[in-house]
C-alpha cells in the first residue's frame, strides 16, 4: 500500500480528514444499491468513503452521496447530493475513492 505522502503527492487537490455519515446510492436508477458509510476525507477533487459492510464495487461505477446527521445531531435531510464515479477500490478496508462529476 502506498504511503500517505506518496498518495498525497499524486493528488492535484489537498484532502482534509474528517468523518461524516453518508447514505450512498450505487449504480443507476432502477438498478441501484443503497449502502451506508462514512466520509473519511474530502477535497476539491474527490473524497474517500468507507462502507459499513461489503459491496461489489468497481472503478468508474456511478455513486450518489447524501450527507446524514452525525450521531447526537438532529436528523435532517440534505437537499444537496454529491455525484461522482469510483476512482479506486480497497476491498481490505471497504473503502473507495470518489471523483466528483
């Protein structure tokens, strides 16, 4: 696995570490799969998301991310959705990189 420094050098945009629960829609309407996960870091070019459980992911797969309330916050529905495609997958950690569209 590449070091954090090597990974950062490959990125064009800096990413900032934080955690935020999300709902994910994988695939296209009518053929979609819903999952829960956590944003681990994000920046202007994309974000790293860790899934709660396994899912069959592949590069270039379409993903829609919807922010959720953190534990202890009042639940609210976000009107904004973030759409993108999977740039890489790490099956060992159930994580993937999302490149914004």
